[in-house]
C-alpha cells in the first residue's frame, strides 16, 4: 500500500543503500494516506514535496530492504559531509559509568562558513565523579566512528527540560560553546 525510500532531505533524490537520508513515504492507492495537516497549510506544503511525504526522520535502508531509524533530521549533526546521529553519540556516552544524562547537538564549526557543524555533548555526572575528558573520549571511541567524536564537552549541573522531562536541546544549541566548555584538540 505504501512506497518507502531513503532520499536526500534537500534534493529529494534517492540515495544509496547504507547511506543516511530522510525517510520518505507515498501511498500507492488513492486516499491511502493523509492529505495534509488540518488547519496547517504551511506545514502540509512543507511536508508533502515532489509527491513524497517527508517524515522528518533520518534513516538507512539496508541491502536486505530493511529500514533503520537513525534520528530526527533536526537532531542530526552534519560534519564534513557525514550525517551523525545525536542519539548514537548520546548512547556512547551513556555507557560511561560517570555519566547519568547526555545531550548531543550541533554547534557551528570553528572557522567554518556556517555550513558545517561540530559535535558537542553536554553531560550530567554522578555526584563526586572525577572529570576526565580524555578518558571519556577514549571510551566513546569504542562505540563511535572517528567523525562522530565530540569536539566539545560541557559539564552541566542540570538540563533545561520540557514539562515531560525531555532535554531542550534547542536551548543548549543556542548557548553554543560557553566559557565552561572543554575543547577536544585531537
């Protein structure tokens, strides 16, 4: 009833299996899918482009035909042509015993043209944890590709959260690299 593909979120062109792109869907039968968002014509127009519904989700299509959810497009970090899942970065840091909560997000690359990002993580630690940035980077490397290793780490005393307890990454992104941020020079 539906066609699902992974496509470039900007150009809408189909991409190769194994590459990260946006999950897009279209119905193969008349009226098999919603026609738009009720009372939100701008959101409908933005979501339905080139006959595809843009889900806003980043994913990968395996050669077996299976799809893997990677992250929300808005939470993906673009670094030197690579799409990095903030979720995967967060999971790598949550495996470190001292870390209780983490938020991974994009910050503008230093000296960049505004088109590239660097990876930043903000961490909430267990009480009385010793701060050892290089050790944390080495532990994260066990579960991340080199291009996904954070350039910046910030220790938080608390996170800004929604009423439902979700970390408000947009506020952290807005703060960017602060005076209390550690910079990975490796």
